[in-house]
C-alpha cells in the first residue's frame, strides 16, 4: 500500500510513468473484475480502459483514506455497471437448461488427470460459470465477484459500492442462494457423470 501511495504522489506531481506502473500492477485484476461483471471480453476490455482513464482524471481527488486498489475498484465497478446498463443485454432469455442442452458443457472428464481434454473441460466450466453469473442481476453478480472471486471484505465492498455493510450482507446472501439454485443442475450433471 505504501508503494502505491508513493506512485500516486508521483502521479500527482506529473510523473506519468508512475501511473503506468499502477496500471501494469492492477490491469489484470480490473479486467477480471470487468469480465466477471460484464461477461463479454471486448466490453470488459473497454470498461477496464475507461476505469483507468477515469482513475487518472480523478487522481487529484484521491485522499488515501482507503487503499488505492479499493478506490480504483470503486471506479471500475461504476464503469462496469454503466456499461451493463448501456448494453441492456437480455440475460433472462438464456436459461441454464439451454446452456446444458446446447452441448457447451460436459462434466465427464473435468477432474481427471491434467490432459489437454481435461484442461479444455475446465475452460468450458469457467465459461459456463460465467454464463450462469450473467443470469443473475448486476447487483448480485457484483457482490459475488467482489467477495468470492476478488476476496474483498464486506467492509471493503461496502465502501466500494457506497452502501452499508448490512446491505452487502443481504445482497450476498440472496446472490449466493440464487447462484446455488442456478448451479444445482450443473452439480447434478457432474455427480451423475462421476458416479460408478
């Protein structure tokens, strides 16, 4: 955190290379966050770029009352939510049953030895999980991503989303319940595929 603050100070003094270091340090995490929220790689890439541009523009207002990455995530979250609203993708039109019936996903060889086929199945599982995440509301998807994928504390999420810790807990509980219901067919298929 101290190193980030030093880089921020240098940025405020006009050192653009210092901001480049911050971008390189966090671009992967910001892109992964955007990808998890938005689902689409290209839209996520654009959102991540926009988040860094906004962060650079807002840097003079950064007061260091939170970690730099928490502040950056708050900006990225807002950019992603705006992008999701603009896209107005119709997530309800796809059901998990449709995904499973489409042949995009098979759990048959998922946990066998490391093989190209197993790696391919793991990649397909990740894509299926992303598609299932896309089926839940952006608010719910966001708390799942921040807590369970990014590992942020409820307090950090509260600050990032500008809401109370109680609201975070409530959204997280409902989001996990919804996600559990959506993933149950995936788990059942895997269980059937692995039983002797």
